[in-house]
């Protein structure tokens, strides 16, 4: 199963120079825990960072400033894991695990942002595969008796 089929196509976005408060308000409005920082170039929308609710708190402590005086770029994680929409489920899980992150922007073949995938998106797909495996084991056990 491809990540492009599992990801959410509605992404909360902001540019790095936008006020952090504006991004936080948008995260609240959309009921999400992150905003993808983007850069617009020649019609392309490229992910350049991500801000989570945890990054907001860390940013306030690190910069000894409050959300009213910071920008998205001040607190975003720029060492970004980006997944291609063609990435398969096991590969995506391995990449998230290796980087120790819960979410990643998803891009098309040109590198344009098309979505975001989170552990919450992956869990039902993994559960479906496990259910299929359990069914197979159950059928084999019945055939052996």
C-alpha cells in the first residue's frame, strides 16, 4: 500500500516568516497537532519544515519568548523527513521509526507537497494487514484439524 493512498490531503501550512501565533491558531482551528512550513517557488509548494505543538513549547523556552513574538521559522524543525507518495507502507514505517517522528509531509515526484501522513493514518492499514494474517493463520489451523 502506497503512502499517497493513506495520507491526508488536507495539510495545515504556513510560511517560515509567518507569525507563530497565526500558525497555532490555524492548528487549533483544523484540530491538528502540526503545521508544515512551506516555501513557494515558481508555482511549486515545497515543505521546508514542520512545527508541532511540542515545537511551540520548546521554542518559547529556547528563545525565552512567547508565541506572540516568534515566527514559524523560529521554532520549526528543519531537519525534515519527507516521504514520496510512491513510498510503500513498510518503508514509511521504517523511515518514521528511524527518525523517531510521528508524522511526515508527503510529496509527489516533483517534490511538491501533496499531503501529510501520521501514525494515526498508518495504524488502520497495519491493523488491516494483521487481520488478514490472523485470518490466514486461522484458516490453516482449521485445515490441519
